[in-house]
C-alpha cells in the first residue's frame, strides 16, 4: 500500500501548487453545485443515464448481459427481474443505490462489504450473498482463429 508523506506540514508552509489545486477544486465544486441547482432536470437525467451505464458495464464484466431496455427498466425499477442475470442486475442496482445515498454512513469494514454483497445477491435464488468465496473465478478468452488452426492440424495429422 502507498504511504503518503505529510512531513512538509510540520513547518506550517504549504506548497503553492497544493494551495492552487485545492482552491481550484473548491471553485469547481461551488460552480458545479450552482449548475446542479440551476439545471436540476438535466442533472437528474444524467445521473439516471450514469446509473444505467454503470450497472450495464459492471455486470458485463461478470458476463451478465441483457438488452439496454431491460437494464434501464430494472435500474429505474419499472420492471421486476425475469431471470437469474436480471436478478443480479437488480441486486447491483440496490447496492449501488445504497452506496450513492449512504456512503457517509457505511464504514469500511469486512462486515459492511459482506452486507453489500448480501444485498447484491439478495434476489438471486440459492445465493451465497454475504459469504466469502471458497474458489477462484476463471476468466478465459478463446481465440477462435487458434481453435480453427488446431482443428485443421488435427485433421492433417489423422
């Protein structure tokens, strides 16, 4: 793990670039807050799109895929899950929503992570949500051109 060196704070002088960066962040945060209040409908729509895209992308990594329309319906709670993959999508939606709304109240602990995992898999039948895995995932990609070459080679050798 990376350890940050804060020893420069002992002399009470902050580097100019740190002060400038902090000032810029504060200014951008104020402007963003003002824009969010002024254009609430746009920010609400952008947030909705971001949630759908986040759920879609994160679940695709695990091989959980459905149509964009179904993902949007599940994320926006306009439809109940119809199968195992959609149940996992709904669980991800619920965990993501809790993280977005209650991040200040969620301690970083094993128990919190297992609780989020339980929520993630709450709608999946026979789930092991809230428990540690006891076996590794296998991530595998099959090169189709290699498979074709191997099949041809086997035919020539027989």
